[in-house]
C-alpha cells in the first residue's frame, strides 16, 4: 500500500513538472537584470576578498611554526647580551 502511494505521488509531481517545464515562454532577459546579477556576483567576490585581507595576518600566523618565532627571539636576545 505504501509503495502504491509513493508511486502515485511520484507520478503526480512528475506530471505537474512535465507540464510546467514544457510550456514555451517567448521572453527575454532584460539587460538591466543581467547587470544586477553581475553586480551581485562581483559584490560576493569583493566581500570575500575583504574578509581574507582582514584576517590574513591571523591566517598566516596560524600556519607559521612557533619554533621559528622562538628562535628569532633567542637570537635577538643573544645578540643584545653580547653587546652589553
């Protein structure tokens, strides 16, 4: 019984979508609508670039090794002690 109900639902929606998608709409896309789409896509890319730029220092410091920072500090401290 459940299979029959599932098949009936599938056939109903399949038939509805077949009718809706088979109708030809003789229309065109307005050039201003395309401009808005291009602006929206460009805005997304610019926003992503701004986010990456803002958090670039945090991203780079996450991937840097802590040992390199410690070595540089130790070398700097040794040089300053030798000068005294």
